[in-house]
C-alpha cells in the first residue's frame, strides 16, 4: 500500500515544470525566507525567555509571601 502510494505521488510533484506554490524561486526569495527563519527563531527565543523570567519572578514572589506569612510578618 505504501509503495503504491509513493510510486503514484511522484507525478504530482513533477507538474508545473518544477515550480512550487509560490512560483519560481530564485536566490533572493530563498535568502529572504532563510533570513525570516533566523529572525523568527531569534524573536521566539527572546519572547519565550522574557515570559519564563516573568513567570519565575511571580513564583518567587509568591513563595516569599508564603514564607513571610509562615514567619508571622
């Protein structure tokens, strides 16, 4: 079943003279997509780190408040 599906699918990929959904891709398009990936992953890491820092700060403040309450402050 799997080999039949693979042998029949290659003709679908060869249509449109090798052009993809976006059309003909050249070096400029590939470079912009690569740059977008680099910038996107960088922004994701920065935003995720900022979110984690904010959540850790909230957690530590909550723990400190519980310790103060147990100590009677």
